[in-house]
């Protein structure tokens, strides 16, 4: 397979070496319009908007991943393997597991537990908890301190199910897992297999234990701390 791919009409070179990847296409558009200069729409297949522009003179891309591991698995694979992208920084929302956090907290995912079978394609039948790029994580921690943004660093849980019929998150909480989302494990596995780098920076959007949460509009437009950290290290 070459480019364009079935999911991306961009030409080779349209994407910068680092791509910020929110789940929501509208967040991709928001970042391009509010943080980038000279932003150009390079992909809009299925409404999954991808832009490339400048942040403080540095060329950066932002493209949505959609929801779930199969979706981010497709887009990250194509960016890594066909478009020469070296780094993908997921900037997404997550549900709180650790009650030491609060809605709006920023989390850096050092590793991602998962209930997905995504990793079995790589020939390993055990339980996987793929890790991020330490280089990107180290930069993110330093930048968060520089910006005076409190950021928790630790394990998260990438779930294949949003409306889960199984047990609660109590077992994960007892293991020190910080938050739950649906994409990071696939991104980390694709990066590892491609010899590329990945990091998930997350903002806590809701607390399943209490029902507290942000609106869809707030999720699109108020995650600025996470966005700034990602842009500064891109």
C-alpha cells in the first residue's frame, strides 16, 4: 500500500515529523485555529481532520484519531509507516480512576494496561502493558514544571469498552492506575513495532465514581494545559 491511503489523502511531506493526535476532529480544528499559524488542512477523509502549521516557528501537525484502539491503530500505523512521522502525541480525555486526581487534571501515561487483544498481532500471547517513549515523557515532565502545570505520571487503562458490563475500576485503583481511556495502548504498540515514539497526555474529563464531568464543548476547548505541553515538546 502507498499514499494516498484509504484513510488519508495527504501527500508525502504534508505531515510534520511530530503529530498531535486528539480523538475529536473538532479538537484538531480548534488547535489548528487557536495555536498554529499558517495551518493547512491536509486530510479530511471521513471528517478526520488533519492540519499542518507552525507553532512558534516550528512545523507541527495535528490530526484526529477517532475513538477506540482500532481507529487510532489505523491512523497511527499509516502516519508512522507511510508518511514518515516519527512522533505521535495523543492529547485526549480520560476518566478518573485514582481519586487523588480531579476533573481537569493532566496525566502523562507512562504505560497502558489494556483488555484489548490488539497486541496479539505481534505474536505475543501474554498480557501486555506497552510503555511510552521515555524521551517524550521526560520532555513533557520538564515542560509541565516549566509551565507550572501539575501533571500526574503513571499507568493508565486503555479499555476496549466504554459501556462495560464487567466489574468496576476498583481493582485497577488498587494497582495505582490513574485513569481510563480507549486509545493509548494501541498507539504505544504501533510505535514500538515501527521503531517510532509515542506519548499520551490526557486531561481528566469525568469521574465515573461521582458522575462529575465536563461537557462536550468544554472537552473541545478547555484542555489548554495539555495542548501547550504537547506543542512545546513537538
